[in-house]
C-alpha cells in the first residue's frame, strides 16, 4: 500500500544511476521529474515500459522534466539492461529498498499461489517544489508513458500556486 499521496513532499533519497552517478531529491529541485518504479530489468513488461519512456524522453525534456526508472536491481544490472536495450532514461538502483519502501511500492505480491516481496509497478510525477503532483498505482504498461507525458504538459500549463 502506498505511503504517499498526491500533494505530499517526496521523501528524500540518494540513489546511483547505471553509470554510478548519484541522484538525489535535492539535486532535482526546481524542475519536475518522473519516477517510474518497476520490478526487474530485462523482463517483458519492464523492457516495454523503459523503451516507451525512452522513446518519449526528448518530449519530456522539452517540457523541462527528467525521467527515472527505479528498481531494486544493481547498478551493474541497470548498465547491462540500458546498453542491451538502447535505453535513454536514467535507471536508479535501489538495492536497499530505501525509496521503494519510503513511497510504499515495496510490497507483498502473490503470483501462482506464492507470496513474495517485490515492486508494485507505480509512477510518480513530482513537481518543481518536490511535491507529488500525480500518482499512477498498479500501472498497466500499454500507453502509460504517453499518459505521463500528458500529465507533465498539464502540470506545466497549470498556474503555480504560492504556498
């Protein structure tokens, strides 16, 4: 179950990308960004999702938004996945489940009668102030990246509200 709601400030995090570069919430302040949480590198749904976001990355960037995929896979696995698939999005390694647990996407999952812990496919759109503007729980991959891009457009078009 998610532990964040729309309007919450995104919990602090500091994770390494596929090149070993650190990405933190503080570094991303002042611009919107997308975090899509996915279960595992190089699996069919996760590959499709990463390719879809990669194909639209220039459009996200034109709107001033960065896109990051987050999974519990290692930096080395992310690097291999990125290179094999020609991905453009940055992949963040959360091996210790720091951010996954903080937002509540590290959850008990049932498959074929077995229970295990894993990532509940979820996407967050975070605004320039670090607040969660939109949440997509239990994502269905088909058409999802386009839907998120449309939400970034709406976020950019919305008048900013002083808090």
